C-alpha cells in the first residue's frame, strides 16, 4: 500500500496543533475566537430541533408499535430492524397482521369450533368482524403516519442534520487553526521585538568574542521572516474560517424551513389519527347496535331495544336534570304507558310555551321511521312527551320530526 508520508506527517502535525490549542483554551491559557450572538442562537436552535425531533420520533414509534410487555422487546426490535433493512434496500415492507386482526382470527376460529349457530358463536363472529375492520384501520393509520410523519423526521436526522454536524466540525477545526495562527503570530512578534532590542545594543569590539552582536542581528532577521510567514498563515486561516462560517450559517438558517416542513407533516399526522379514531368510533357504534338488537332477543328483559353507546357523554344525573327542564306536551290520546308504541308523531305538536334548542354532537342514523336522523353540529328543536323514555326526546328540523337520543345532544339554554 502506497502511503504519502509527507501528507501523513502534515495531518499528524495539524491534529497535534489543534489538540494543543483546544487544551490550552480549556485551561484558559489561550484566546478563543468567539462567534457572534446570532450565530450562537442558530446553533442552540439547531441543537434543540435535533434533540426534540429524536424524542418525538422515538415516542411516535412507541405509539404506533406499543410494547407493553418486556418479553416482547426482542420481537419489537426485530420488527424495527427488518423495517430498517427493507428501507435501506429500497423495498416495500410487507404488511403485518395487526393485533386487532389477530384477535379477529382467534374469535372466528373459536366460533367455528364452539358452534357458529349458537348465540355465543354468532356474537364472536360479529365482534371478530369488527375487530378485523379495526385492525385494518389501524394498519392504514400506521402506514400513513410512517410515510407522512416518521419518514420526514428520520430524513432530517439522517440527512440534513448529518450535513450540519459535519460542517460544524469543519468550522470547529477552522477556528482552532485560526486561533493557533494568531498564537504563532503573537509569539513571533514577541520574539522579533526581543531580538530587535538585543540588536540595538552597541557592540563591544574589544571583547574576545564580538560575534554576539552579529548573531542578534541574524536572529532579528530570522524572526522578521517568521512574522511575515505567520501573518500569511493567519490571512489564509481567517479566509477559510470566514468561508466555512458562512456555509454553516446558511445550513443553520435552513432549520426554519425544516420547521415548516415538520409542521405540515404534523398536520397530516393529526388528520390521519383523526380519521383512524373516527373509523374506530363508527365500527364500534355499528357493533353496539348489532349486539343490542341480537341480545335483546337472546336475553329478553335485559335489553329494551336501546342500542345507544353504554358510555354516553352525559351522566345519568345530568340526563335527569336535563329532562326535567325539557318542555312537555300533553298526553296524546291512545298513547301506551311506555310512550312509544302509540305515539303518532303527525298528531304531536310542540308545546305552546317554549321549546329548547339542542346541538347535535355526533352523526346518528335513524333506526326506523319513528326516529330522526341527525348530523353532527346541526341545531334542532327538542321537547319531551309524558311517559317517554328519559333517554329519548322528540326532535324537529324543518317539517320533519322524530325521536332522537339524548346522548347525542348538547342541550342549549
């Protein structure tokens, strides 16, 4: 192998000089070129961006791929290594079965073995189908978040930040070279001044060794040459430092555009997450309706046909308080004690004195012709009928009226 000994010796000398300069600066034995305040602010801002990007990236990965049990750590790490290899090979990562889809598979297999025609088997199948939909929605969310959010963060850390770090290291070396050149020039000028003072002394030619004067004059000339050489090195070092400082400054100022890009990615991440949760809500609401209608037949007397979510936004006490303030219309002739079977909505009129307005919280699909379909955020008029289930009200929108669930409404004063 062919080694360039001169270059190797030169690089070793430069490294040693920088190490000496850095050590002397740490001990306060040498001066240090300080960067301006704006440049220091850019450096601090870049460091903060890098540190928080790493933390957000790691925690988002934990959110998308939770690992609650320590014994699953190896599997989680293996999955991330696999993703890294596929990414480096520029190949598509194969889709994995999500936890919801795996649960759906177990429920389906259990239903087939325990009896798909039994009440338990039918329920297992229904819940398994919903879990499968939830798992598919989760996979879509993870895929979208990975592409639109995680990938840009990784690209910044593995691309732009590495470039910034490299240029900062070069700037640090240029600064050390500049300060070393300043130190050499300072020493050379001090030695030149000392030699000049010794050369100004009148020589005593009666001495047996008058050559001291000649040596002093020669030393002064040598130090003068050394000063010229040090000044030239300082000019070169200053030029290289200024050029590298400008390059690094431009890269640091680019952090602002990085923030703009990450802001856009963050908004896309929020949209994906909102879509995912909305899909989950719809799937679970449909499942509750199916189970309500099914269990009302399997367990008569336990369910009364109310298929609304069990965990409603309003508490029972709130519902009772709200129902007490709802205007009530007189009892309709022929109405049953439950207030439902014999209700003729065409014959029902709103109370003469006062009705209440309500804002719809969620979309609601009418279960039959006696109910009124709702759209989120719309305003409707509501009132109650004697004997009605307190969980329901009569709602009116234009020339249409029907029963509406209280849990889907925000009653306004």
